[in-house]
C-alpha cells in the first residue's frame, strides 16, 4: 500500500486545477484558444486517470490503493489522505471520462441561454460567448478536480470540505450560465445542499469526538469500528444520511434536482446528475455503512421503503413532465432509488449492482442530458410539445437519443441492465416485496422513455423544424464514447464487476450482515438432501 | 461446483441432460453474430450502404440459415442422447453468488426455431427487397430485420433465462422499431409504443420469474434450474410458472395482454409476416415449452396456461370474424392460433410437441398468407379494406393460389399442413393427462368450436378478397371520393417466389413432419417421451366433428361473402359483431382500468410534488439551514455569504474540537 511511488490521485486533482488557472490567466489575445486549452487539460486528466487505473491492482480492489497521506491540520486531527478502492476508482474514471465530453459538447454552445435572445448581432454574441465560455470551462475543470478528490478522500473532514466546496463551481455553472430562472435554481440547489451539509457537519464533529482523536483522528480507517452508544451512532448516521439523501437525491428531498436540471446548461446537468450526485450514494456506501454498521442495519427497512418510493415516484413524475430536462432529472430520481435500494438490501449481489449502477447511470444519463442539450440548442426550447417528427429530419440525433433512452429503461445488452438486474435480483434475496415492487419501475421506464421519443421524434415533421441540422462531427464525437461504453459494458461487464466485487464483500463485512444471496446455494442443497432422506 | 455436483443426482429432468458442445457445434455463435453484424454494418454504415444494404441483409440472414442447416444435419446424425448441447461462450456476469456465463443451448427445440426463423426470415428478407423498393429508408428496414433475426436466434438459443431475456427484449426492440418504421404517421408511432409497453408488462413477469428461480436455485441457467426444479416445492414453481406465463402473454399477445397485436399491423407487411405471425409472437409458446421442467412441478400454473390459451383462442377467433381490415383479420387469427399452441402447451407433456409442431406449420402458412396480403396491398394501392377487394383471383393468379394453400392449411383440412398439427391439438385437448373431470370436455370443445370459427373467418377473408364481385374502381371509371383508381396486378418475381415456397410448405410440411411421428420424436430429447393418452371421445369422432365444423364454417362464409354481394359499407351488425369490431372493447377496458387512473395519478403527483413535497422540503431546508437572516442573504445570490457560512461551520468545528480535546 505504501510502496506507492507516483502520486497519481494528487496529480489527477492538480491537472484540472492548473487548467482552470491557465484559463483564467489567459491574456485577452489568447482567449480564443480557451476551448482547445480546456479540452487539452481534460484529456491530460483522462490520460492520468487511465494510467492511474493501470497501476491499480484490480485483484485487490477491496483495499484502498494509490494511497497518499500527509498531515494537514494535525491539531484537529485532519489529514490530506486520498486513496481509492474499486468503486472509488470507477467513479474517478467516470468523472475524467465525462469532463472532456462535456467540454466538447459545450464548444459552440452559447451557455448563457437567457441572454441569447437579447444579445445583438451574431458576432457580438460570439465575442461574449467566447469570453464567457472560458469561465464556464474553467469552472468545469475546477469541478473535475473536486469530484476526483471527493471520491478519493479518506479523511472524513477532507471529505466534508470537498463535499461542500463542490457546491461553489456548480452554483456558478447554474447561476451564471443557466436559463431564465437560473438564480432561483442555483439558490435552491445551494439551500438544499447547505441544509444537508450543515447537518452533516454536526455529524462530522460528533463522530470525531467519539473517535480515537489524535493527529489522524479524522481518517476513515481510524474511525471505522469506533465504539459508540446506540443512540449516538444512530444520530450521527442520520446526520450523514440526510446530507447524502439530499445529494443523491431521494424522495422526499429530491425537489431541488428537477428545478436545477431545468435551468442548468446541459453539460452542467451531465456532471451534476451523472457524477456529483453519486457522492450521495457513494457516501452512503463508503461512509455510512462502514462507520455506522448498527445504525445502518437499524435504518435499512425504512430506507428501503424510501428507495422503492423514489423508484416509482420518480418514474411517475417523469411521465408527467412537459420539460425535457426536468423529465431526465426525474428519471434519475427513479434510478437513484435503485442504487440506494441495492446498497441497503445488504446482499453482495445487490451492493455490486448498486456500485456498478452508479457508473452506468453516469454514462446513460450523461448521454441523455448531452443529447437533450443538442436538441434544446437547435430548437431554443426544452418544452417537449415544441418538438415533433424530428426522426425524419435528424436521424442520427434521434438514433443516439433512442439508444441513450433504451439504456435508461435498462434494455438488456446495454450496461444499465446488468446493474439494475443485479440490484433487483440481489434485493429479492433480502426483501422480496421491495424487489417485486421495484420491478414495476421497469414498465414505467418504458413509458417515459418511449413516450418522450414518440412526442419528440415521431409524427409529422413540424414545419419550423424541417431545416434542423443533424449532429455535427464534434457532437458525434462527444456522445459516441458514452454509447460505446454502454454497449461494451452491457455485453462484457467483467472489467467493471471485477472492481466492485471485493469492495462489496468488504462493505458487507463492515456492516456485519449475513449475505442473503450467498446462502441460496446452501439452502437449496440442504432442502434437496432433506427430500432425499424423507424417501 | 455446486452445479456439477447436483447434475449427477437423480432428478426430474424432462428431457436429456446437456453435454458440452464440440466439433461443428462450436460455431453456433455465428447464428447470432452474422445477422447482428449485418445490422451493425447497415446502421453504422449510413447512407453509404444504401445501394447494396438490402442484399447484405439477405446475405446475413441467408448465411445464418446455412449455419443452422449444418447444425441441423449434425444433430440429426447424432444419437438422441447427444442431441442437447451447451456451448459456453464467455463469463458474462459474475457478482458475488451470482455467476452467469453466456452460452447457447443447441437442441432439437432451439434448432426447430433456428430453422423456422432463418428459413422464413430469409424468404421474407428477399420479399422485402422488392416490397420496400421505393422506400427511401430501405437500408434501415433491413438493418432492423437483421437485428430482429439476431435477437430472435439469441432468444431461442440462450442457455439461461437471463440471456434469453436479452433476446426477449431484443426482439421487442426490433418489433418496436419495425412497427414504427413509418412513424412519421402518429398512429404508427403510438402502435409501436403500445406494443413495447404491453411487452414490458410481460417482461416484468420474466424478471420476477428469474428472481424466483435464482432465489430458489442460486442459478438461472437451464441446466441447473431444470435439474433442481424436480426437488423444489410446488408453491415456488407455481409462482415461477405464472410469472413465466405473464411474460408469454405479453410477447405472444395472449389474454389479457393481447391488445397490442392488432395495432402492430401498422408495420410494413413483411414485418407482420415475420415478427407478428411466424416467429416473435410465438416466443411465449417457446418459453412455456422450454420451461417444461418448471411446469412439471406446477400443475396449477400449467392449468392456467391452458385456460389462457383457450380464452385467447376464442377471443381471437371472434374478433377475426368481424374485422374488415385484411391484416387485422390475420392478426386476430394469429392470436387465436397461438391460443391453440398455448392450450396445447398447457396440457403438459402430452401437448408440448404438438404446440411446437403447430407453431412450425403455422409459421409457414401464416407467413405465406401475410405475404399474400402484402402482395394484394402492393397491387391495390395499399388498400387493406376487404370490402374494397373482390374478384382479385383474376388479376393476381399466383397470389390467389399461394394464398389458397395457406387458407386450406389453416382450415386444417387434410392433407394440408395445418391438419396434422391442429387436429393433434384438438385431439389432445380432449385427453388431458389425468383424463378426468371437466378439463378434457371444456378444452376439447373450445378447440373444436374454435376450428369451426377459424374456418368461417378465414374463408370470409379469402372469399372477400379473391372471389365474389369486384368492389374496387378500376382505372376506367372515376373512383369514388377518397378512393384510388385501382389497377390490380401481380407482384414482381422477388415477391412471388417466397410466396410460392411458403405455399409449398403450407401444403406439404405438416404431412412430412408427421410421417412416423417424426417431429414428435425429434423433440423427445427436450420435452421427453410421453405415452399416448386416450381422449374422452373416440378419435374418429373428434376428427369427423372437426372436419364437419370446418366445412360448415367455410360454407357459411361462402354463402355470405362469395355467393351473395358484399356491402362496401359495413352493415351495422349485431351487438356481438360491433363488440368484435372493437376487439371486444379491449382498448376501452385498458383505458378505463389502467390509462385513465394512471394519468390521473401522474397528474396529481406532479401537482403534489410542487405543492406538497417541494413545499415541505423547502420549508424544512430553510429551517435546518439557518436563521431567516442568512437565508435572505443567500437568496440574494451572494455566494460570499455561503462561503462565510461554510467558514463559520469550520470555525464551529474547530472550536468544538479545541474545547473538548485540549
């Protein structure tokens, strides 16, 4: 663990930060190169991410690797400690894969949609956009650094600081570059996150006080196994869980997401829903469960109910939406329900499914938001009723949307299926009613995806859309990797599954529950022998 | 480990145990890969492949047929005990105790489907080259057809329920894409979505069945599940059986999930022939027969299968009598014929082989008739209203004769194909395994009466289209308002030849497969050997009654639709006719029971989410976050104040730490 020679994770955090600094420091003459510079830095980060993954030993994915540790504020027990297990690595990779695509997709887009109608000539708008997009891209890079850091953080205090710090770039990405109601949306996003964050802060403090203290008192590894009274543990658990549930987002604290996604630029939503919200479920999995095993077991029945409600509620709300972006946001509420369900079902199958689901959902929702962004940019509206018959006009765009949509409805052959399947099959072993009710989400998903496709892409071509251009090469390049990954991981999920297998059993060991799915085989053989002896 | 240990136990496996595939069988993956490759090339190649894409599609399907034929010959030359082979492809999903390899099962059952799908499929590919000639998107059409063939072959070849599910949803997707192929017309798009959603309701059943089976046996591959099913308790198997039946109902348009099939006729006619008549819609029957070892321990589930089959058989037949749209009549007929297959499958081991037998002969004659309908539409300006047909035998002789072959086959008159398979089903329906109680009488009578109704509506279709007086306006006269001037003509060779080949199959295939009970013995390694059960009535009586009813049905149709003039405007009809025209109010029922309440629920939730949930959560967030003062500043949008809040938070943290630790 300590034979680590190269600080891969720190490099991965620093590279995008340097990129952002460079973008902001650009002299005005060089600002027109802002875009290639931003994409360049994100590609370097991607390369570093891949190299980091290569030096990760997937045979030992349950152990945190690429570990770095330095004392930060020893007086308060705070360390800079990073490291990833298989799940963390997958989410770090998801972040570094999505960022270049988001930047590429935002290349020509005028991110300030509210101002689009009021700016003067096209050239004037271009100048403004050129200036503003530099800031936008810099914010994306800052967010990338924070996302990588939060998935790698092995110190609870560091995690908390990053958890809160992530809000700042997103706040600006929504509040400065969003739609007409962007300020309201940005503040709402902030308020909800802040509410969760403050409660979590109380939990962080309380946890430290319970823990061993000392100069490394905030290290996750030192806090696992802390002896606490039952009530204390449950209260601290709840403080963490609330913050994560808001972030995830779960019913009934999900309402910030549709508002934010409606107003945010598409690329922001990709990162927000695709990656950032995963911090919620990631936190549940890697902090709540190992740190508060008793409380996790105690709360699981209620959380499972909330998760199942999220699945159905999100899907039903998605069906009722008239705004494309809100719709995708609600589908995510439903999908996050599956992830939480998988985590708190406490079976090795369901936890692996949930871990994998985090990545697959990032790919599929990322693709959906990106493609919806292309649509909205063409139409200048995100109201579903403003579209119609586009398949005939833009067949490639329609095809990519359909594939992303099919992935959202977990069509077998696409990666989301594997994870959703593992979640429900694994959950069935622990909680049959929950698994069966959750399966209803499968039908609802078909309705919201295909109904949307029907309204946007089929029927007679609307005259005002007849000249809509199909995807450009740049746009194709931005979505093709996502669609490709969905297909590859759908038919051959082994590389990803290898990374989540060990962490899942590690987590279950920490929680201290009997894996309900592992006992199947024993039960079966026992019952067979019983039958035999009866005869 | 566990698997291998248990396979050796004496179990209640119905057929032969599988052996690892060797030799020529190791290329079975090509069956799926070739059409899949075709689809990929055509979809990704874009317009560059427009000129030759359709021939690539034919080639992909045709080469899959050749591979299938090779495997077929190899299997036939192997001893019966070695005719069930499993081909391991790769480890697909390994997660904790869930271990699943992707693999194919090559056995007489899957090979029967492979031959049907690739042979009829290739013919329909060829037919489509001409039928879709003037469609700008012909390449895309062939891509979807290839995708369908690949998914269907995966469905029938899969060696586990999960991989089967991949094919199962894959054919659903292909069906969705093809029903909505002309989706610039909204009704077509709606029909496509309706089909997919109805199928998804069924798929939910398959998912739950997989959960139950995995929960019970810790595996989902056929080998393990089937070898352990013998020792499992009945309640569990019944639940699994019913869930599998739900899946079958969705895919095979069986009651109560039948409503999508009629609308699916919005797709191009070759699609109706291949997917919604010959192959995909019969996948439900495949699923039930494949799951024979599960149903072996669940007699009640099996009884429900038979009841559903019997209901659908009559449902489809009644609807078929009232439809004037030639394709929708054929669709109702398909539903009804699959009802026969379901009924046979529901009779258990004595019926499985006949269910598949009828499935194969039906695949030929129904595909042939659909292609015939397509040929008629091709010559009649896409007219589908049979009240606007008549006397077409004089204008399209080959279509007429090939269609007649299919008509005679579905009537079940000897020696045509349908006789050999359908008569066996009727006979077996009178002889349920225990031979007691109400079941043989009810199922037998339903099957018998169904044969008579089938004869009526199919003859009605046949006479209205090809005989009687012409009710269309030729080019010489002025057409009525809203009508095209018709110039009926025979279709080109590429369309004719597939029809002729299928007609030959409609005439001879049933008899050939029935020689020495050849087909039944062929399936024995899968469904097991069953002793003959005596029906509750003597066989000659059943056979005689069937033929009598069929002739009566045909005669009635002839009197009403060939010997007397047919009204161009449909008469008002009786209550039953009006109900049948509206598919016995299936859409109204679905709308009232599901759609309306669903819409109401969705709308109230959308309202409630804003007013109640958001209101409460926002309120709570405000409360938790801080005092109103801080909030007010936040709402002004100053991030500074947020940052200061965070700093304040950290200060508090530090203070507390200091206070308690130092």
